[in-house]
């Protein structure tokens, strides 16, 4: 009986570890600029590479890390954004949904 409980426990530990690793991998996925949602919003991982002709209201000081939607610290290299569920945007990135924090 003890051996069966150990086997069940070890299987649960293995499955739990796999689930945790998968969750962390998903949380760390970054937005691809060619993703349809990102393309529609003009997302650029580097705010200096925003198409100025297409987005003339873009300012050099506008970056994801100082946007009201950015769910990270201003010093973070990347963070979550509700516009791109389950993915992270670059802190130095930009999109047309930019909203000044504060």
C-alpha cells in the first residue's frame, strides 16, 4: 500500500512540475510584431522604429514602460499588457493604444 502511495505522489510531483514549467513559458512569451493584433496596433518592440508617417502622433518619450496599460515596473525590460493577453511587451516598445501613466 505504501508503494502505491509513493508512486501516486511521484506522478503528481512530475505532472505539477510540468504544468508549472508550461505556465512559466507562456508567461514569458513576447509579442511578435507580425502578430495580427500587434500589427493592427502598430506595435514595435523598439519605440524608435515606429513608422512616423503612419503614426504621426507618436512621441519619442512614449514607451510601453510608461504607458498606463503596462503591468510592470518602469525599469522592467518587459511586462504584461492586457491588449496582448498571455504575452509580454518590450518595456522600450510602443503601440497606438499608448496612454500616458498617471
